[in-house]
């Protein structure tokens, strides 16, 4: 039970990050029906910029509380990622807005490669150790002293994500800009007739997605304590799977899909070893019985298969419910 | 015929051409709408009426000629700029935002305005004009019937307090009772001093409410004049009014 609870906590943390990244995919898809595959790289750049700032502040011995140092990193990363998002839209996607669907999709993949390599040039190809400025403190969730714990970093990540999601929901559903974004998503021509500058609204969507992505990058860096120029690739694909799981184009769907995917992944990683422990079949083979008797665990799939679950979910969703959990209609668009 | 003190027309098309690819759908037409006037542009399906409107509002690139609005050349201006100048359009097929509530749709109509109190008052005015919309203000527009959507589209266009209203086939696909309601509204809005360019396939109804009319055929204006004269013109009667089914 404690293992289960622990995996749920880990899953929620991871899922919060996926949800924030998935929101970036789903917002852009909602408004121009483009899967911005470079979004994972925007998250990576957020993590990298924050890394540089945090390292510089720590190196300079800045007399700041640990949380403030991380916040400074995030505050530096946000405008950079917003600028990256804005530039991607302006330079790469806007000229292709009337092009066949495949063109911007391939462009997105190309941009993702370009951004990765730019990051490699700037930050080297080595994994960068994130300075652990925030001392990790664990709190027991249950009365059991050996039971499930939650760390202060996990609490911060979950709270921050909830705040961001609440803020975005308010923006999209309560403000004039948000209504204009939804109007543009539904019918660009008519939105233009209302006096909405759709180019501005689309650019702003990329800017907001970039800002969210940068915060997610800082959270991932702080949580795993490591940043790497290729970290955006897998994270991006998983967040994309989360967006598809929830129903791409749907904000609530991205949040739900992200959290669910995080939990599925954590539970999968936590239990796949037990489920595929071959020792339960020890009676079938003498050799196996001998190995198991020596106390060795013969496991078919270990927790290193963690990354597989996101894609199993993606495949299952695409086969059985392509519109996602909250998606209303099956999209006929790529 | 012009109602305003200023004699220059509010809208003037000078040799306007609009092409789709290599096909010229509008072939150099001249058309004017005076201040306060209600002008209709009638013609068969595919004559180029909607394309003309799309050219005016920048939804379709203009391939030749000029569009003058209030003395200024607005040829090729993006559509979002025109609302600020007082030009609103109710597009063909109504174009309501189906996923937005009725209130949100109206808010979008007033997108360029900043006066909160004035906007709130105008929302109430639209609701007074179309009480059905008020009952359903928090429903999404996609749940409305075709006629209700047409009312919403017109109400939304009025929210920008336009000086010139372009209406594209407001009666299309509507039940006779709704058509009557739509035309009553057109007359009422016109009576309030809004200049209107009305595009209609229902030639009889359009000519009955309009001051002047233009007849369009294969991308060119073939007849123009006083609406009553056109209504009695033998050529118009044979070509367009013969096809019109019994009107309400």
C-alpha cells in the first residue's frame, strides 16, 4: 500500500509537469491545428537557461534564499522561451499557414533538431548537474515511519502546476483575450471580421505556450537534478501523448491527460518488475529455480522500461479513442 | 437618394476585380452605397455576390480596382482593421462561434471597443431586439437554430456600432417566419441610420426593402437603379422574380 501511495505521489509530480508541457501542445494545436514538435525543445531551453542563471548565482555566492535562486532562474527562462516561441511562429510557421499540413509538421521536426543542436553548442553535449540549491526535505504522508513520503520539491512542483493551470484557465475562459483566442481557434476569418488581429492572437498563443514550457523545464531540472540538450525530445513526446490522451486541442484534456500519464508511468515503473518477475514461474525450469533460490530476482522488464508506458498509452488511445478522453470529435486533420 | 449631408458615398467600388486562382469571379464592377442608404446586390447563385463582399472585407485578395470607404482607399486592407473604421459584416452561413456562448459571441462583436458601460448597454439592446437570445445567453451558439444564429450574427455585427453593415444572404436556409423577422430587423437597423449593403438571392424581398439595387450576373453588374424600378423591370422579373417562390 505504501509503495502504491509513493508511486501515486511520484506520478502526480511527474504528471503535473507533463500537464504543463501538454498545455503548450494543445493550445497551439487548438488554434492552428499544428503539432508543434519543437515544443519539447522550448522546455529544454527553459531548463538550460535557468541552469545557467542558477549556476551563476550560486557561483557568485549570492546571498539569496534557495527558493529565490530557483525563482530567478525561472524568471530568466520565461522571457527567453517566450521569445523562442514567438520566433518559431513568426519565422517558421506563419509563412506556412496556408501550406499543406505536412509542411509545417516537417518544419516543426526540423526546428526541434535545430534547437537541440543550438543548445548543444551553447551548453555542451554533456549532462549538466543542476545545483541542488533547495535542500530536499521529506514529509511522511501516513503514520508509518517507513511509509510513503513527499518532498518539498514535489509539493512545490504540484502547487506551481496547479497555479499555472488555474491561471491559464482564467485567461482563456474569463478574459477578452481568451475569448478572442477561442474565437480564432474556431473560425479565423470571422474572428478577423470582429476586428481580432489573428496573427497577434496566434503569436500570443505561442508566447504563452513558451512561458508555460519554460517553467516546466525548470521543474524537470530541479526534480531530476540534471539537464541535457536532448532532454526535450522524450519529455516532449510524452507530453504530446498526454495531450492526445486527454483530447488534443482541449485544455482540460491536457491537464487530465498529463496527470493520468504521470500516474500510469509511475505505477508502471513501480510494478512492472513485480509483475514480470520470472521467479513465480520457477517451477517451470530447474535453471530458473536455481537462480531464484540464490536470492536473485530474474525480472523480464525492470523499471528502466518506464518510458514505454507513455507510448503504450498513446497507441491504445489512437486505436480505441482517437479523439481522446475529453475530445468531442475525431479530428480529420493530421 | 443619399440621406446624409455629405454627398460622397460611404462605400464605392471602382472597377473591382476578384479572382480565385486564374478565374475572375468579379470582373471590374462599379458600385456605390451612399450614407444612410440600403442598397441590395442581387443575382443568381455563383454570380459573384459573395466574392464581392469578400473582396471588400479583405477575405479574398483583390486582383484589380479600388475600394473606397468614407473617402479612404481600403483596398487590400486586412479585415481586422476595417471594424475599427466602422465596417461590419455578417458573413454567409452566419459564422457564429459555435463553441462560445451567446454572450461571448456578442463580446467578440465589440472586440475593438473599450467602453465597458456602452458595451453592456448594447448587449441589452441586442437582447431587446432578439429576446430569444437573452433567454439563452449562457448557452453555446452551436445549440441555436439557424434563425437564432442569424439573429446572433446580426446582433454581433451591431455590437461594433457599425456605420456600414454588409449582410451576406441573411435569409439563406431560414424558415419563412424567420426570413420575415430578419428583414424586419434589416429595416429597423437601416432606420436607425446604419448604411447597409445587402446581398440576397431572394430578389423580391431584397428589392422591396432596399432603396437601390444592383443586379449581378457572371461577375458583372448588368442592371442598376431604383429598387422599385428594378422590381418592375421586365428583365429582372423574368430572370429573378419568376424563380422566387411564394414569399411570406
